C-alpha cells in the first residue's frame, strides 16, 4: 500500500473484503504504518477507509463485469438464444 501511495499519490484508498472484519483497531494500525513508511515530503495524506460495500466487493465486481459483457454483446447473445430456440 505504501508503494501505491508513493507512486500514484491517490486522494483516498479503500480497503474491502475480509480486511473490514479487523475493525477500527486494524484500520488505525494500517494508517499508522502506511504514514510512517510513505515518503515524508508528501503534501497530503490520502484518506484510508473501509469500503461501504462490505465483504462482498468481489461479488459486486463480478456482477458488474457480467452485466457489462451482456450489454456490450447483446447482439451476439440474442443470436445464440435464437439458435437455441430453433433447435428445440
């Protein structure tokens, strides 16, 4: 995480999935360690926070990819559905 901060200079970093179960104690320790190890000349420290999506972020991402694929390839999918109807 320190390398990401040093290279990309983000405004915020969200932590998700099982890491959320660590609660505020874990988040405080992550912030402390990251800020100790990041470059000292940075003007702003990024906000580090837990994702509001909870522990199901991977599931939401997979769903978004599937929906995006269907919407961007609707003509291919409808052709395949039409082929299946013809064989029945």
